[in-house]
C-alpha cells in the first residue's frame, strides 16, 4: 500500500494545501512477485474528511483505514479542512465548498489513476467532517454517489443549539439555515432538480451530544424518500474507538470488491508440508 503526502497549489483556497492519499497500486502477488493490479486500472475513491481541530493525518493515525482500504482496492484521499466545516468562509480564498466538491476530485484524478465515474466516487467524514461530507455530498451529488456521516455535526441549524463557535461560522445563522448550507434545505433543492440522488450511511453513538440532531436528519431524509442506512451504538460516545469501528462498516456498505491482500510489510507465508 502506497501512502503518499501531497502538497499542491489550490485554486479555490489560493494557497498550498496538504493531503494524504492511500493508493493500493503497489500490491504484489506472493508467488510471482509481480504487481497484482493490471496496468490502466482506475481505483474507486473515498474522500475522507476529519473533524474539528484535526488535519489530514487524523484518519491514518486514529483508525485502520489504510489496511482496510488495501483489502478492498480502494483509494482514500484525506485533505485538511482546517476548522472550516468544509463550506465557503467569510474571507477571500476560503472556498472549501468548491475545494471539496469540485477541485479536489479533479486534481486527484490528474495525479493518480482514480475513476472518473460517479458510481466509483464516495465521500465520508466524522463530526465536522461528517457535516461537510453530508452537505457537500448532496450539493455535489453529480460527483459523489455514496455519502457517510459518522457522528456528524449536523446541529449547526438546530433551534436548540446555541454555541458561540457555530454562530460565528455564519454572518447570519438564521439566514444561512434557509440556504443549502443546511443539509435539509440542500436535499429539498436536490429533489426539485434532475441531479443524481446519493445514498446515505449515518451513524452516531447514543452517548454522543450530537445523537439527537443525527436522528432528526435521518428521519428527515427518510421522509423525503432518501436511501438511508442507519447505525447506532448504545454505549458509544464521540471518540476514535467508535469511528474506527464505524469506518470499517462504511467500507462494507460501499460497493467495493473484496480482494486478496497481496504481499506487504510483515507478510509471512509458511511452506505447506
């Protein structure tokens, strides 16, 4: 498995950005010691977003995503979103909306052998990244076919939420709540268009403060006819143990192939007697 750090000049953010890319292009057959993946193969891709206070290293250090992606021949792109909630900010050149939904897939497909097909392109995230994945997965549904939100921070426009940080994200939260920054409004707008409708995987621990707003979003999407897979855990909270478990379930849910691991670090095969 190739783990690649990428630095490139972003048009949407007008600065150099850093991301990690997991690319299963170096898998070797044990007997033949040849690369398993045929030349010209393009990989299905998951764009994976971190939470508040995190960066592009979070998913690699916090979960076993690298090994599980290799098992399924899945490329994983993990950008840094700062504390942006992956939407367009107030300042110039803070267009994380365009960065995630349009620019990043375009640039990564230029750099790596990634499939251009919508059905092979997915987005997921945890907490802040869960909100970013859900909102951008809906708004850019022509890019992403499957959307997963783990303990998603979808409380931003909930009437019961009054937190100073969330209020500071928008110049006018009440006004923003009526736009496609609100995933519910974004999905309503999607239903009035001829654009593709994504499938959703939503999950949250019942000990998580965000549980209630995740249930509200789940029920809303189901009421609108969306294809929603829901998972909850009685004891789980807002932590990496839960997200490590859930991201594997997300990969099981995605339409991925199950393949042999191939020869890799630590691989030992004993000769049969």
